[in-house]
């Protein structure tokens, strides 16, 4: 262990930040494509219009989805207990997300290959479901994390999850799902409004304004709701350098406990503030037909909203409702220092490169997409 | 205790989703490299036909790639969903290569795949060529990290069990990366992918030539596929032999089962070509070639290849040692954490996995009876005959492909490409064979490792999530239905693309500036078929 130049506490904190970065990366980048998918049947009504939207995200959606793949892989590598509990506990919700993510690539790739109205309409609905459902369910999952998941651990660290799929659909979780859907639709609308012309851009602009306003309202409502909800608070001392063992602490449920961090660390208010301000600016920019500012503001809004969830939970990652002291925190649910350090080197090396070449790909594909521009490309979807 | 039905259903689901995913992966590996080669020829010679070939194979590649992406994410999520104890137990080691795969390889591949299709008019010739090579590079790096992860399941090096966290943890990451099993598997697997791509292109080109269509493109594609295929077939067999040799060292039971070697033979052991099992399961009749078995597995005249019964006896010893490790672990975690308990655990931890085999029979492993130990030792034997036969199918196909591509390579060098109609049609029929060999290979690798999910470290039944049977029935139902529908749709689409053939002018902006889709698939024909 002496060969690792960073202490365990620092590594754990860095990986918590990196996990947030990757998930926010997916929400912003993958959110573009999910949002466009969720708007597809509404913002675009003819085959031509739908082709424009599909080809708008067509060249980049595959790369954007890798943020999710890497997010999942990083939870596996850096937070194995979190990966084990969340993926097996939310089993059927995961299956629903997977169904959507299995159908989506086929929708992009298969739709355009046959020119038949029924064939294409079928895939349009697939793309709609493939965009809308993951956006909604991921929010519902986040809501359930704040509510605490019904799981406990035995002495050999085996997981017992005692809930079922329908218990995931609690009112607060559904609210969180709607916040997630709202912000992703705003993002999708900003993408469409930013890179199409005429009626498409106009429709997207209107949907975006309403989705943005709804997000602000629901997010605010969620904030008030959390004040009346039980939050988890660690009551024992917790050594951030200790080997991973979630059972070594004691936890108490406190009404409004998820707001405690904002009293302890007032700077954390930046999270919800950026979320609110970002969405408000996105609405304003859409209203004023300012293309790039709308996309940047809605991305900032997503950054703020997802951060708010993470900051409210800190140091929890996944609290347990049935055995609170088994709740997973960033201090007791990580990999070994060695693995965290190796993965930090790898992520530190590759993430900047990824950002650079992703930027280059977007630069190459820049410009508005229209029916005319599609006709020129033999590979268009 | 573990519900064995949940374990069995979880295994079925993993097997189905993994084998389905691996329909698309080898084609991605092979086609991406072949496309990069063809486009390189285009950039070097400037001849439009090579660009046309790149684009045409690229269209088929795109459909296949989408399926690979769709099914790949299931693979990643499934470890946590269905194998949560596995994820906890080995995530510290196994999660890292998966995450690195995403950061280093899949990001590269997936970011540039869009530019491959949409970047033709936006990039310079060299710029686009670079993009195609980056896609191929990404695909190959991806295979590397996935096989490092899988290699660790076969030969878990560079890690040790930490009683404080109750899991395996990395001690030497370089050992995990340079695991000889992983390296041998990687080169064997990517070679198989290249072979798959070569057969795909050769078979479709042969179809065109047999029908006298798209002759210019088909001839050129066939020549590239024949030479690339011969090199791939040679390397897949040679490197497969290497993979088997490495397994002899680390997975003796798997080798013994593949060879139906129930008893240790005097060195050098014969190699059983064919055998018929008798009533007791052991070979009743067999055709063997003297010496060959010992030579290929041990590469020596004097080293013995241990038989199944000797390995079972050895497993008994390790189970007894594992019981001591388990007892010490219970002490350490149960309050009597003494230096003596730690020392005992330190001496026996490497056999802890063998102790866990007893979990099938009782919870307090340290008190197992002799019969239970004997049963658990017997459990270390995988089903022999499925392995024996799939291995022979895979190996037979490997040698067959050398001959097949050798023939085509010879004919191509003589210029005898479209002279023999019978051979062309015969070659069309070869299309499914690479998948038969490849899926057999994965079957041997994974089924042959049973009862372990991580060889010697964690038994499969002990690694599953505590899901309900109904959860698995729902998910299995969803996956099989969806995968079947998508497979049929994909085959129909690929057939249409092949039937429509490459477009004569793919350069956008020229006089032939109609939409590729409309040109490739006549609208009226498509509508007619869909409507009927």
C-alpha cells in the first residue's frame, strides 16, 4: 500500500466526484439523444421531419451512450457494493431500461432501411419509448435512492433485497422521474431548436419552454417534499480510511435529514441554485431564440439537478430503508485503494482525450440539419 | 441457502445473452479491419471501386454493429443484476478491465463509428481513413480488455482474499493484464473474429459471382477475404493451440473433460479422435492417436496429463484445506480475530473457494462430513461429453478453414476466381460455419470452467443474486422474445441490403444524387413485401 501516493480518504472522495462527473456526462450527452427521442413523435410529424431529427442525433448517439457504459463500469470497478446492490435490487426496473436501450440502436439503424409507412412509424414509436422510458426510470431510481432501498446485508456481505417493482413507484419517486424526464426533454428541445430550421425548430422551442418550466416547478416541489421526508444521518464515527464494510456504522433516520448538508456546507446550495438557474435561463434562451445559450443553459441545469441529488445524499450513495446501518456510503462501499488508484490513473489519462475527440466529432458534424442536407448523404438514416 | 432454480435460470440467461451478443462481436472485429484495409487500398490507389466496396460492407457492418451495441450493454449490466455476490466478491479485480474497456476502447469505437457513416463528405480522404482505422482499433482494444476480464475468471492471478472486506482484491494489476491465459485468449478470439469477417465477405462475394452480379466489387472483395482469411485461419488454430496449452497449466480439469480423460495415461498420452460413452459415462469405444495428446497438451514426452479421477482426489484435499480457511475466516469476522486465526487463514486462503463448494450441502462448511466432501469434489467435474464434442467441432472447423482459405488463396493467386460455379455456391453455404466454431469455443471456455465462475475462487451457484424465480422468468421471457424478433428483422434487412447490392455511384453530389435508401431498396418492392 505504501506505493500508492494518495490516501484512501482522498481516493474515495475523488472517485465520488468522478462518478458524479460520469453520470452527469451521461445525463447531458446521452440526454440529448434521449430527449430528441422523447420528442420525436410530437416535434416531428412527417417522415421527412422525423428523418431530420433522427439524422440530427444519428452520427453521435453511439458515443454519447458510452457515458452510461463507462458510468456502469466505473460503479463496478470503484464501488462494487453499490453496483451489486443497485443493479440486482432494482432488477425489473433495470430490465425495462435495458429493453429500451436494446431497441433504440435498432430503431436508429433499421428505420431508414425500408421505405414503408408502417415500418417507419413502428420504429418511430420504438425511438420514442427508447428515449422517454430510460429518462423517466432513471429519475424514478434516483427518487428511490433518496427514499432508501429495502435491502440488508448478512455477515458474508450477501445482499437481500426485499422490495418489488411496484414499490418503486412511490409518489416521490414518480416526481423524481418527472423531473428527470423534464430536464431531458428540455435538453432534447434545445438540441432540436439549435440545429434545425423552420417549423421543427419552432415546435421544439415551444415544447422546450414548457418542459423547462415544468422541470423548475417539479424540482422545487421535490425540494420542499424532501424537507418532510426522512433522511439518513450517520451517528457513529466513521473512519474514512477503514477497509470497506458498510455494516460497521450506525445510522439514524431524521426528518428533513437530506437537507442537513446544506446547513453544514452552505456552498452546496450551488447545486440546486445552478439547477434552477440553468433551467430558467434555458427557458429564457429558448423564448428569445438564442440557440447555443439554450443548450448550454439546459446542460448547466442538468448538471445542477443531478449534483443536487448527489450532494443531498452525501456521504450516502444508496441508503437502506430496511436496515439503515447497511446503507452504502462513499467511505464504506468502495474498491481497495489499489484499484481506486489504478482506475484514477486510467480515467485521468483517457477522460481528457475522450473530451477532445468527442469535441472534434461534434465539430465535424456541426451545422444545421434539414431535408435538403439529408438528400446528399448516402448513409443517412 | 441458495435457490438452485434461480441459479440455473440465471445461468441460462447469461448463456443466452452472451452467446447472442457474440454473434455480432466477431463480425464487428473482422469487418472493421477488412473495411479499414479496403479503404486503405482506396486511399493509396485512388480507385473508386475500393471506396464503393468499403461503403457496401460498411452498410452491413452498421446493421451488425447496432445489434452489438444493443446486446453489449446487457452484458455489462447483467453482472450486477444477476450475479450480485460475484460483483461484490470480485468487483475490485474484475470491474477494472470492464471500466477500462469503456474508457479506452468503446468510447473510441462508438465516437468514430458515426463519422465513418456521416463523415465521407466532411472529411478529407486521409481523415476518413483515420476514422475507419480508429473504429477498428477501438473494436480490437475492446476485445483485449474484455478478454483480460474473462481471462481472470479462468486464471485469477494478481489478487488475494481480504478477510476484512470479504472479497478478492488486486495485489498486482500488471499480473492481471499480462495474465498468460488472457493474452492467449485475446489473440485466439480476435483471430476468430477476423476469420468470421473473411468468411462473411467471401460468402457474399461468391454469391454475387455465382449470379454474375457486381462482379468487379465481388472479385476484389473475394481476393482480400481469401488472403486475410488464410492468415486468420492459420493464426486461429496456432493460437488456439497456445490457449489450450496455457489451460493445461491453469485449468487441468477443463482439459481433462475436453479430452474425456477419466484416468491419467502414461506420458505421452494418446489423443482421442472420437469416442462413444458407455453406461458409466466413460469412453466405451474410442479411436485414439498415440502420443499426440501428451504432445499438444504438455508439449513434452514425459509430462503426464492428469485424468479426472486423480483431479477429483486432489480436489478433496483442497476442500479440506478450504474448510480450515472458512473456519478461520468465521473466527476473524465473528469476534475472535486473533493473530492465530489470521495466520491459519493466511496458510489456507487459496483453498477458500474449494471450501465454498460445500455451501451447496451445508451452511457451516467447516463441519462437513466425508460424504459431503466427496460430493463436493465430484462437483468439480464439468459435463464431459458436451465439452468433448464441441471441442472437436471447433477444432475440426479450424483445420477445415485453413484448407478452405488455402484453396481460395491458391485460386485467387492463379486468377481462377469465378470459373467454378459449384465452388462459388459451396462457399456461399459456408456462411454459418464461423459462428458454429466461435460459439463452440465460448461454450468450452465457460461451460468447461464449471462449477466455477472464477476458477478455484468462487463457485457459480454461490455467486448469483438472491432474485425471485418470477423475476427471472420475466427477464428471460423479455430477452428471448426481443432477441428473436430482432434477429429475424436483422437477417431480413441484411438480405435486402445484399440483394440490392452496392450502388453504382456512391459519391454524393454527383449526377446520381438520389437517396441511397431509395436506390438500394426500390420503394415499390419494399412496400409490396411489407404489405403482404
